[in-house]
C-alpha cells in the first residue's frame, strides 16, 4: 500500500516522524522541532526513493556527514566516549505544506561507502561530491566524485577528526568557554543606560 502526502495527516511532529518512519522502514524521532528518521545504510537510497514517491518529499536541500571519533589529531577529545562511525545525514521536504525530514544513517569509519542519491535527487550531486572530498565517503553509483575545493593532488579528508589541521596546531580551539552574561538593556528608571 502506498501513501500520498494527503494520507499523512498528523497533529504533531512526533506523529509525523512515526508515520514517515513506518512508510520508509526506519525509526522516527523529533529533536529541536526537527523530524529525524534513522534508516539502515543498506536501505539509504530506497528510503529516499520511497519518501519522494510515496510521501511527496520531492525537494532535496542538504547532505553532509559527522565524524564520530574518540581519537582526534588536534584539539580536545570528546567529553565522553562515542560509538565511532560516520553519520550521513540528508534533508528533504515537500513543497506544498513545508514538511521537512532529516534522514540519517551510520557507516563504517574504516571503509565509508553508501549508495548515491543522485538517481533519486539530482540535487544530491554537489553535496555528495563535497562529502566525498571532506570525509572520504564513497557514494556508490555517483557519476563524478571529482574535487570541488581542493587540488586533485591533495591527500586526506579535512573534516575527519584524525586529520591534523595546521591552523588548529598553531592556535588550538578555545575548548569550553565561560560565557559572560549579556549586558542588561535600558531600564525604566534610566532609559539612557
């Protein structure tokens, strides 16, 4: 059974997340008012095709990754141990009601590869090239994973945690920063302050 966008009538974001997850075969959640659906990496392309064809999520807007690593080349390691992996994320939406879903999956740090979404969303082309260049992810079936920013002779993936960024060796990240309270605005007694 297929669902049309009008079949997905939800009263809350949580209901919508659960409905999308059920249709694409994933797990739904809502974080900071964002619908996030987690799918298996082997189901990545199929989940997006289903979202496009059956749920009306026809607009592709973004794809990137997060390197979850405990060992970092420069800077402070994470505060607590994390499950090491690359998390691939994409955001798609409909164009009639403004519903937006972020899909996520995890792939191996050692041999990062996942199916390309270019056959489902042509707009994924540039985003996958960038993620390939910066994180070293192989997007299987992508027509041309040539570099966007770095010279072809460049070795490494600058957004991986184990990549030593020279700028961070010279000037380390500030780490945890004590934030000063915001100055108070004008008061009723003294509108000039």
